[in-house]
């Protein structure tokens, strides 16, 4: 079921940080997918137990404030990992099949593009274990789909929604026949994006994320300041010349 342990979250962040460090300058798109039938069953129960102290473990000697600070530290690590895709300088495409539960929504919501197979089933599961989702779903999901009522229904009830609903509500871009077709679609999209100017793509992503969380005027000012330098790239000349000659532009790595 691909339940995610605390260690898996940490590793996810470490892998994406290699891209953020720009040591792997040839990387232009990341595809996030999975082995096996299911994307993820969410946070592993044993990892959740470490983070959430059980009542029977508490005694009169326990300082609740110190327990709370310890929980805060652990959850913050998970939050940073769940947000890793959004912070990456390159687009991240998430390809999913089977169950996408709890943390799976958190992680996929932070990705740039989402694709699933028709057997995918999603749920914001946290309410069923008595907690509020705290790794990004509450902050991102409603903005992705633009339907506040539908989002609240899912968050309050924890009910499953299928691939058809995910497509109708705008959570995914494509629903493919099976897992193989889903992964192929992700690779095809990645190839298209990778053929574009990496300067342009990185700038577009940065502006999309910034503009989502800020007023329009601030977004316009942000892109203005960025493009004061980005418009000086030679990639613009390469792209224009390729269009005129009806050839494929070649862009150097960052």
C-alpha cells in the first residue's frame, strides 16, 4: 500500500533538494510516481504514533508544552518534505494510480501537474483519525480546484472521490486507462516541458507560485522584477530563430 514512514518523508525532501542545489543542472522536470498498485496509503501508523503522543504514555511528570514543541518540530519536518515539489526550481509531474490517501493528497497538491489512472481513489483521510490535515492539503487543494464547497465536503467527511470527480473538479489534468498509460503520459509531458527554455520554465513556475498567494498587482510587480534580468537570456533568441526556421531549439543547461 506504500504507507509513508517518517524516513521516507525525509528522503523525499533530500532528493528534491539535490535539484534545488542545482548540482544536477541537466534535470529539467521531475516525475513523482510509485512502485506497486497504489500511490500511497498515507502516513505510516508507526510514524504517526511517534509524532502523536498517546494519552496512556502521559504522566503527571510530563510537561505538555515540551511535548507540544517536540510535536511541532516533527510535523514541521513533514511539512517541509510535503512542500518539496513546490519549492523545486523545476516542474514536478505527479503520476498516480490506486489509492491516494491522506499524505498522498498533501504531496500531490504541491506538484505542478497531476495525472492519474482511472482506478485512482482519493481521500482527505485525516478527519477519520481525529485530526486536521496539516501538511498542505488545507492550504492548496481548494486553490487548485476553485470549489470551496466541494473541498469542505471532502475535508469534513473524509469520503473517497474517484478519478472522474478528480478530473471534473480540476485536481488532475488527465485520467488514463491504466497505470502504464498514466506513467507514459507523465513522461510525454515531461519531454515536452524539457524541450523548452529552462530559464523560461523556472521563471514561470516561480511566478505561478508567487501569484497564487499574493494580490494581482504584487504578482505583476514580481514578474516585472524577475524579467528585468530573465529577458536578457540568450534563450529568447534561440527560441525565436528556431520558430523562424521551423527547427527545434536547443537550450543549454542552467
